[in-house]
């Protein structure tokens, strides 16, 4: 049994945390619901980073592809045990997409029954003032429809476009999925939870200034939390400006556990179950079957 940690939120004995994370979580099994292992920034040391993640208990990793040309690379990676592929067309790469990619995505998914765990990464990103919102909306809508048709969950990127994302999701009732790296308001969180969606919680939660997000993470239903790194992006506190690493999921785990005054062991277990349920991951030997997914 790993030790219960003092609660950082209530101010009891803040932990000299990072040095302890390694020991406390060695025996935990946990899931990274969003990690771009195919990113070229991992080319020099990908295998050793994956091994390091496994050594630290990160037993499941979801890798969402962002462009058609990356699908084969992600498929290749997902041949390794514990790595699962999602395929999609990301809103930030409009210049790489063409409308025929939607039919190609459908064919790709149909040719690989049971291999893709989700449609993603898809979504809307209105951060850039010159973003082509209409074209983004078109690709997003097409891919939501495809996910509904194939009964796959979606992995959604939403930046400066949360209300538009929610409006699109409402038009596809029954769709399941996750809003990755959630950074919206409490009201938006409530709407997404009401739609049955999960919220992906990443490195941002480790920054004390992320008050709004930390408040939501404290009080939202634990069954709807997925942990993620988004590595090599979104470094955790203390590592700003550096390449984010798969193993830093442990820092996210610790931050969320502190905020919720729970143990890393319990939270690792619960969020692993949440990830396995949403993406219908095969049950691993020695691991209990996750509780069935409930949409309400
Ligand atoms: Zn991503």
C-alpha cells in the first residue's frame, strides 16, 4: 500500500513532492489519455521514453494522430502493447487536409475494425485571428458524424472555441468522448459533463495560477476525469519551455490527487478505469475489468 499523501489544498504539510512521486507511484498502473508519441521531437529517444513510462506504471497510452500522413506512423506505434491509436484531422493543420481525407478516414477506420480506439484528434481552434472557422467547423462536423456512425468515442481539441464545440456536440446526441486539455469555464464543464463527456486534465493543472481549472478539478465527478500529458506539448510546472515527457503524467497525477485530497493510488486506479471504459481498451491480464461506462 502506498502512503496516503497530506493534502496540499488544505495546507497540511505540503509535500516535497517531486522526489517522492517516483516511489509512491511505482506500483500504480495508470493511463495517459493523450500523448503524441509519434511527434518528431521524440525521434531521438522514443523507445527509452516509452520504457521509462512503463517502468513508472504508465501502462496505457492513447496516441491521437493529427494529419492523414501521420496515420501509418501512429498505426505502427500502436503495435506495441499498451499503445492505442486514434485517427483524425486536427483543426490546426487545415493546410494539410483536403475534403477527400474524410472519405479516406472512413475507409482507414473501416479497414481496421477494433484497432482504432477513437476518432481524434479533431476539434476547433479559434486562437489565431485569421483561423478559417468555417472550414474547421466543416471538418469537425464530418468527423463527429463519422464517429457516431462507427460508434467510436471522440478526442476533441477546443481552444477559444468551447461554446462552438459544445454546440456541435449537441447535434450528435449519444456521442461519447473527451475534451482534451480542458481549459473552459465551470459552466462549460457542467454542460460537457451533462452531455456525458469526460474532461482531459493535463499539465496546466500543476500551475497554482490556473485557479479556475483547479477549482473545477477539485469538485467534478472523478469518473469523468482522464489524465493526460499531451507530450511533447504542455509541460508541467517547473519544466516550462522544455519538451514535455510521457513520464510527467506522474506530476499531473500528483497535482490532481493533491487538489482532491485523495491518494495517488486511488486516483491512478480510477482514471485508468475511466480511460479503459471510454476507449474500450482490452482488459489486461491481472487487471480487473473496468466498471461499465455510464453516460449519465
Ligand atoms: Zn494533442
